[in-house]
């Protein structure tokens, strides 16, 4: 069976809009953290890790700052 011809695009939920909890464990407070995993080449990981260390920040802080910069740029 083929999928739809046009991809359906939806907007992410608004900041104050609750999201659907499919885990069955209840909603997590905003202060909790959730790990994510991305795959990058080993050489790029070393480069990113070294740059974060040079700046005195964690890779998490660096990636979150990069995400915020990207979101602001795309507005």
C-alpha cells in the first residue's frame, strides 16, 4: 500500500500546549531531562568535543545553544 502523495506537515505544539504522553508513565516536569542520541562521524565528534572544552561548556550546552540560534535564524 502506498502512502499519501503529499506529505502532511504539522506544526509542533505551542509552548503552553500539553503533548500526548504515549509512555503511560505520566507527564514529566519541564525540569527533568531526556537523553537523545545522534550519529556523527568520529572525527566530527572529536572536533565538537574539543571546541566545547575550549569554550568551557558541555557538548549539551553547545548543542542547545546551536539549536536556539538555528530556531531564531529561521523565524
